[in-house]
C-alpha cells in the first residue's frame, strides 16, 4: 500500500493574507508540494468565478471546493472516469451538495421585516459595498458576488440580535456558518463533508494508495473540515481566535499568521524542516 497526502486549504486568512490577499510567503512551499505531486485543494467560501483566476495565480490544476463545501469542481480528465453523482459543465465534473443561491436568498427575504436594518447580503450590495466590506478590488468584488450556491451575510447589529437571527434561519432549514468576515448561508453542506467525499474518491480511484488528509484553516467555517481531516492545522488569525475543535489528536496551531503560518506548518509536517 502506497501512502500519499492531500492538502485541503482555506484561502482567506490562511493561504492568502487576511489583509492583503498575498500568498508570496507560501510560494516556495507550493513549489515543493508540486514537486512531490501532493495535491493542494482550495477549500473556501469563495465562488467558482473567483477560483478560476486564483488557481492560475497559485499554479494549481487540482480539484477545488467552493462556497463552504457547497460544490466540488474536478477538472475533466483529472480522474480516469467521471465520478458518479457529478455533472459536467465548463470543463469540470461538479459534485453539488447545496440548493441554488436563489433558494437561500428567498429565505432572507422572509426575515427582512423582522430584522430590518440588522443585516445586508451580497445580492443586495453594490460592488462598492462589497469592496468596502472585503478590501477586494472592483473586479474581484464582482467575482465574489457571482454566487451559485450560498449567500454571504454582513451582520450590522448586536450579538444578542444576531443569535435571534441565526435561530430564525435555522428554523427555516438553513445552516449559517460564521466566516472571517461574513455569515455564510447554505444548507446541509460544509467543508468537512466535501473533504470526506473527495478523499474517498481519491482512494477509490487509486486503490493501492492510502491518503492522509491535512486541512488548514483560520475560521469557524473551517471547523468541520479541520475535524474531518487526519491532521488539522489552525492558522493564527490577526482578527479571530483559533477555531475550537472537537478533534483532539493531530491538531496544530501556527505561531505566525496566514501564509507564513501555512508554510511553516506544512514544511514541518511534510518536509520535516
């Protein structure tokens, strides 16, 4: 039995710097992973539209997971055969775990009277408002707004009202997740379920290989992924406390922020340096 590694990585605040979105500190480690044929699988709240450019920038040709586990995009031909349960679109085999974004936006419409002025969300925000909330450029903000599965919510009120809002969403069947900047609204999907599904797919298509999954993330929307992985790396954040996990073994917390911590941890775990 051969042993190999899969690296599942959050982007914002993890592989990308929280403030600048730079990944320059991670470039040497990305190169070493590519030399070892170790897949780096972006696992993010970002959209498919955003990932098209980011994957090019990072030099990645691997599958990727979007919108907090709502869907997995696998380049056509990455595996010998099209995986069961996927659809083919735009050069990708896509495994969908969530209802479309129009469904989740309709739930928010039901709550706008009771929580008037307490929140905003991407479909209701201008490009300028998304830029102000994220620090993205205008072009990047337009890509971030191209949601297909879930809806980011910008909370504008106090914590007690937020708890009431979350309870109301859950009663409507939603599963809101807190990310670094936004609440993310979707259904019974998360990064952990997507990690498990994709890891099992790798093992079923490479029957002689046992894969060890390493997950790296900095926010609460990474908890399911970190708990599901064989090895969990909590990336130190300049704005949030490290996520709390139920997993107890093989859990590491970096000493540096973002891509610096990302590189430190993988160099230590994989390359022993």
